[in-house]
C-alpha cells in the first residue's frame, strides 16, 4: 500500500526502513545458488558472502554455527553452494541479508561433503583406530591381490613382488575397479580371499583417477568388510595425493601399487645382506668377548700368586716349620719344668717318708692290733710287740 508523502509531509527514514522490512518479511524462504566469496567463522553466528559470478551480484548470508558445522572441513571460499534462506531487513542499518537454515555443496563439493560425514562416522566407531590395525607377516607365502584385469596396478604388484622374492605366490581376483558394481565385487573378492587359509595378506590395488573414479573405494560397505577381515589388508589405491576411505580402514596404506609390493614382500637381496651383516656383527661380538676374557685371564695368570704358586706353598711350609719348632720348644720347656718340679717334690716326699726315717736307725712299735705305740704306758709287761725297721720287722716282748 502506498504511503502518502509530500515535501511538506515527508516520511522519516526509520519509518521507510520499517516499511521496507515489513514488505521483505512477507517473502518466504527460497533456495539460492551462488559462490562463496567471503567466509567468517565466529563462535556464535557465521557470516558469508554469496556471489553470482555471471551477473556480479552479491548478498550477505548469516547462519548459526550448527548450520555450517557439517560442512566445516569442506566448505571454503570459492565453493559453490545451495542455500535455503529467508530474506531479512536490518532496520537500523537499512541492509538486506539472507538468514540460512540449510547449506549444501553443489556437484563435487556435495560429494566430498557426504564423504566427510561418512569419514567422521566411521572414525567415531573406531574403524580408523591404530590399535585395531594388524601387523603384516614378515614373509608371506601367499598374497591375495584384488585389482582390475590386465591393469597396470596388477602388473606393478606382480612384477615388483616377484623381482624381490621369486618364491612368493599370488591369488589374484580380477574385479571392476570403477562403476556401480565395483564396490560389491571388491567386497566379494576380499571376503573370498579372507576365507582362504593359505592367504597371509590381501592387497587391494588400483591406479590413479578422479574423485568420482575412486569413489567405490570409499564405499561404507567396503570399509566395514575390510575392517571385519581377519587377514591383514593393504590399500594401494591411486597415487600419493589420493586417499579414499579404504586407506584409513586398511591395516597399511601404500602410496602406489608398486609401493604395496615393496611393503608386503621383502627383498631377497636385502634380507641376505642383512643376515650377512648380522652374522658378521655376531661374530665380531663373540670374538671381542673371547679376546676380552682371554686378556683378563692372562692378567690374572700374570699375578705372583698364579705365576709361581709354589712360592705361596713354600712360605706356608716355612711358617708351618717355624710353628712346629716353636711348639716343640715350648713343649720341651714345659716338660723340663715339670720334671724339675717332680724331682723336687719326690725329694721332699722321700725326705718326709717314714721309710727314710727307719733307714736312719729308727723303729716303729706296733701292738698286736696294729696300733702304733707312742707311750710306754700303753704297753703292759710281757706284751708282745712288733718292731718295724728299715729292712723288715721283728717280734719283741716288753719286760718292764
């Protein structure tokens, strides 16, 4: 509805801005396609500029962080996007912007966004965790190979592997490596080789290509089949910059099919040289140990105690002889002293012996009962007594 105005009765700027805002509020949400020329990420509200490169027209777009979060790793300046937004008029500044409620990448960008979401989900489930990855066998007797028929990847793997270790065997499963049926056929081949007990490791190989060409190797079902395999799986898809999701799930990522052959099969020449080096190192170590022990033994043998061991015995013999002589002298002195003491004691005993007294002419009178007479009053007249002298005894009679 038109608002009457005249030079005499103009409409204030605030009212004009409010009227424009009211008109814009009646507009509904629309889908807008454009190219991002400016992107400002903030903790709360996100700001970006959407440009139409064909007509050089730009619009400001605002959205909450939750709208931009799913595309945070793939959305950047220059990306083409589809935005579902409602026009908004900022009355205070008189500016127009779009409030976005959904943002989608266009073409390849949308494909990359879906892959990024799948990558996050698989990572949250732990399919990319390093602790679940299995180590490759040192020398596989049989290698399973899943690749395209008569492809350069197949030729690179087989030729390089057999050049490094001629005795290695291969179980090859040729499958389509591009197209709608590729992922399903690769899954079937991986499961078949995983069930074969003679297969020690599986290589999934393909040459380089565009993102769309390598898309089957980012298939969710294939990633889960490789994660569930009991046999170690090596991913050799594309060239060094290419990285489908299979590279993250596999137990080992090889940059190229040739690199996969070098990682899986050891080089017989290198291993022979390594064995030779280890053998020489072991020999040097043993020889060095023997030489050190020999030098130590020679040093011990050069000591006087081992150089002339009889000297030690001679010294002990001299000590033993000296101790023996000393003990004999001590024993002789003790015997001499004991003999002297015994002689002195014998002389005193002899001197004090009653027999010695008798030999000097004395006699001992004894009554018939053997009692010694010490007093004449003890003897009656006419009593017979025994008189002991030095050479014997005689019988006497007391007369008075």
